[in-house]
């Protein structure tokens, strides 16, 4: 199976625009972006929030403890990974059917 890659982006402005650009530039499947200039979250805080971006979609993980946020991020990665694997399997099945015809 193909690996599923995740990048991280710490942003101070235009989070969605910058994160989407970084996802493309880094060629990763998903990027997890967060604001680093908001009080009470980021590097020096016990809580954070993330905005996840992938090809064709995104979702926000609301402010939570970093442990809770990590669990939610892992769940999202698992879901997106399963979707990627299913798409790859579907492509392989179609290719095999085309080759057999």
C-alpha cells in the first residue's frame, strides 16, 4: 500500500490559503494547520485547534487539549488513509478489468 503522508503548518495569517499551498508544495496527502498567534493555543499552551486539508476536502478540529486533539487527528488520518487505499484498490480493479478486455 502507498504511504499516507501528513505535513504540519503553523500559521499567523491566511491559514487556509497558506496550508493548501504548503500541502501542494510538500506533496503530502494531508496538512494539519494551526494558528500560532492566538492566545491560549499553540506551542506554549496546553490546548490547540487544527484545520486539516486534503485533496478535495477539509475539516476543523476544535480547540481541545493536545492529547484529545492528537487522538482526533489520528482518527482523521485513519479515515483518510482508508479512503486513499480504497480509491487505489478501485483504480487497480478498473485497470485490471480494462487490461482483460
